[in-house]
């Protein structure tokens, strides 16, 4: 590059890079303080969220490894700049080459971990410039921040809403008791739905459909109206029709997902052909859709009778929705577990590389055995889990000096 025409240009570039390094440090501190980052490592994760966290945790490790590389490079250049009031042309040329050109060589393990993470499309040369290193850092940071933000948004919206619904149900029970009446059946059904959503939020928040909150909200409203009797028959009819349609739409979407997941599992997971069929649930959903269409088209003047029929239909739909959700989780569990094991295997591979054990022969044998188990169809998930566990234990076991290669 052309020699900068002043020492000021060199100093300005050094200040700018110092600001970049300071920002990188602040970013890492913010990520560590993120509520999702604090809670996810100890949460009983499953499914989509478990896979996402394994990948995110590995990327966060890479961020912490890149930061000191950039920090040390800028510190070294600052020392080279010294406190001289002015630099001569040779000094300016040397510093300019480092400040804008290749100046950092990552160790082989870190370079391999970045490449194997699959998160960065930028191919870092060896050596690379600070601008190139910063670009990789920014991409990884965006991936980590997005993953944590997705979990945090689900928790922030879902959990307070479920607490509020639970409180409303308690108030409905108290109101029914004051009237000398039993609480509506919707109270017990809705409480079960709330607990199911809480359990799913704890284990796999990223697999939750937040539209399910609307189903719970409608059930709470229905229980409240059953106690207070504030709705007219006509208005109640419209609300029940709308609620039944929402739940049926959710059932049909879940059935389509379950059918696709079962077909995938049969191809990819050993023993998946023994999974239960969803034919009975599909037929029930079809019958419920026919019943809903009949009630919607009905011109029967007896609104209360129609509403009772609709109320039963909504309750049956809610129960079927719960059942289909459980079946969808069951038929997809094999593929989800296999994918989770793949992520865990790669996460521990990154950890091994970061620990300088990329050439450990024992680890390599464990890794290849687990990798071979996970990338064959049909996959024996139980055998693969044992192989990944063996690799994980080998990575966590501190090798004796004579074991290192």
C-alpha cells in the first residue's frame, strides 16, 4: 500500500482498531449476561433448542478465542508505534502494512474450528488482516445473538402470559365457588394445556408455536363466560365457531408435520417403522371438520343447543390437539435426537481442538466411531448416543502427558 502521508493517519487507524477491540469485548460481556445464555446451559433441553444451543455454545467459544487474538495484535502495534511524536516513512510503511494487511496467523485448531462450524462463509487466509478477523467475529456474533434472542423472545412472551392465564383460572374457580357452582370443565383442560406449554418452554422453546397462546386465551375466556354468563347466545356462537376453526387448523398443520416426520424417520432411523400411525387422528380431524362445517351452516333457531354442541366440539378438538402434538413429538424424536447428537459431537470436537488435542489418536478414534454411527441410514440412535458419550468423556478426561501425541 502507499505510505501514509502523516503519523496522524497511523494514529487514527490505531485508535479505530482499539475501538473495534473494545467493542468486541463489550459484545462478549453482553452475551454472557444475556438471560438465555445464563439459563440454557443448565436447562433440560431437547429437540430443536438442544441442537441450536450446542451450535451456539460452540460459536460463543470461538468468539472468546478470536477476541484475545485481535486484542493482542492491536496491543503489539501500539507498542511498535511507541510515543514518538513523528514516524519516518519506513516506520509508517511498516505499521501501515500491519494495520491494514495480513498481520495475524490463527493456530491450526482455531482455523479448523471456524471452518467446521459452518457459520462463516468467509475463508480466512493465513495470515489474515484484522479487518478479515473482525468480519468473522461479527458474523459469529450475529449468529449467537440471534439464537439467544429467539429463545428469549419465546420465554418473554410465553411465560408471563401463562402465569396470567393461570391466575385468571384461579379467579374463575373462586367465582364459581362463590356461586355455589362447580368450575367449568374448561378450567381443568386449560390448566393441563398451560402445564404442557410450560414444560415445552423449558425443554424446547424454539419448537413452540406462539399461536397456541391464542387457544389457551380462548379457553380461559370460555371458562369465564360460563361462570359469568355475560355473553349472548349469538355472540357466543360466533366465538365458539372461531375457536374451533383455530384449533382444527392447528391440528391439521400438526398432522401434516407428523406425517412428514414419520416418513422421514422411517427412512433415516433404525426401528422407526414401528412408530404408531396417525391414521386414526387424521380421521378424527376430518370428522371434526365436517361437524364444524355443519354447525356453521346450521340455521337451527335453538342457539343454546348449537352452542352446547360447539362447546363439546371445541373441547374434543383441544384434547385431539394435545394428542397430535404428543404424537408429532414422538414420531420426530428419533431424527431430533440424531441431529442433537450430531451437534453435540461437533461441539465437543471444537472443544477438543481448542484444547490443542486435534491430533490425539484416542480422541480421533472415538470421533470417527461416533461420526460413522450418526451419518448412516438408518441410524441406530442408541448406539450413536453411546458413541457420542464415549467421545464426550474422552474429551473431558484430562490426558496424561504420555498419552498426548
